[in-house]
C-alpha cells in the first residue's frame, strides 16, 4: 500500500475576538470531517482548545508542508498569515471577520462553501507583487524588510513635520515638508494609500504608488511609477527630529535624519487563494458599497438581450 501525506491546512485566527474563536471551531469541524489535518500556532492552540490538531510553536515553520493557510479575521490577520506563508509560497485564503476585508476571499456566512472549495481544491491562486524595503545610514544597511500593502515613512512626533527628499530611479523628484510618504503596491492601493487620497489600482496592474501625506508643497500629487522603478525617501540630514518606517502596519523601525529608505519591487510575491470568479470591479463595488443600484448599462443590456451598437435605441 502507498501511504499518502495528510493534507494540512494552517488555521490562523484572531483569537481576541469571540466570533473568530467560534468560526475557528466550525472550520476545524468541517475540515477534519472531510479528512483534512488542521495545524495551529502554539499560542492560538492554547486559546482555541481544538482536537485533533497539529501544533507548531515556531512561526517560521508553521507553513512548511501546508497546502493552504486559512485566515479567520480582518485584513490585519490576513497580513499576519501572509508573513507565515510568503517564505514557503503557500497560498493564503482569508475569511473576513473585520470591516472592509479587502484581502479576504469570503465572508463568514460563506464558511461551509469555502471549506468545501478547499477540500475539493477548486480554488485558484494569484500572485500579488510585494515591495522590498531597505534603510541605510551613511551607506550602512541598518534594516531590511518587505511589504504586501505598503511601506510608510511617517513623523515620529506629532508636533514636528517630516522633511524628506524623494527620488525616482536616482533622480530627485521633490522635497516635502509633510506628515509622511506612503509607497504602495496595487494590492495596497485600497488600504493606507487609499485613505491618503491615492488612486485605486487594479491588482493585475504592475506598478508602484507613491502618495505624500499632508505635504506642504504646490506639487504633492500621488504618482504611479513602473514596477522596475526604484524609489528613495531621504530624511533631510538637517531636519531636527526622527521618523518611523512602518511596513503593512506590522514591522516598524525608527529612522534618524540622514537615513535613506529605498523601496523597489520584491522578488518573492504573496500567493492569494481565490474561490470566486467575480472581477475586481464587483469586489470594489461590494466592499465600498458604491452606488450602482438602478444602473442600466452593459450588464442590464445583456440581461435583456439588447445589443450594444449604434442601431440600438437609447434607453430612457
């Protein structure tokens, strides 16, 4: 007889929320009932008290030999799942228990169907570009990390404005006194960069966004550059203060005057599992509750069997 390795799913749960704990128990019951093995991080296993489970205490090894990571929570939890998954190339599937949940693939009411999709392996996987982020001081590398959504350079003290010089591909773009600068991926265009007034970029587009935060300048528009571009944000050496670099709101380091933050495309993407065929436009409309009720455009014409050509009558 040929013995097969068990199919494993790493369950990542926002255990601080009672609803998430209940959903985790339901997910565990559905997965194990279908013959899947559920793995938990040690800290979460103590909170969830599920059986049977496989427990892994080392986060760096949690996604090893795992078919998929199922995250129960909001975008913050999914970003945590992405940290575990990225080194191993493991797909991440999010079940939204937060507010907007733009990275999530399903809502909690859809849990039973989503588990069946995982069991049947009928999901697809898409790769999302990441950012590689370096911090240098006097040509010495003092910090390096990555981001799926964004890297943001912000002032450390509320009363002090940040003074930065921004370069694109080693050419100076502008000098700003500002609250900070956000550099985002298309995935992150609906997160912090969106709140700062940046454009929404479809995930299939490969580009890097730069969005100033409350810049005191005539030219402080968001810009979109090629994915091959290299962005540099230097804290002006004569500036009297300190800045803070945040990546995805999870990894942070203080940056002194004279430090240079370099952002470029990362070499390792994050893989997101998709269980729906809905286009990004529909996701955007649903997540932001955009006003499209009553719209009688192309979709309505198709439902009514009307052709879209110059001979068709204009609807009134």
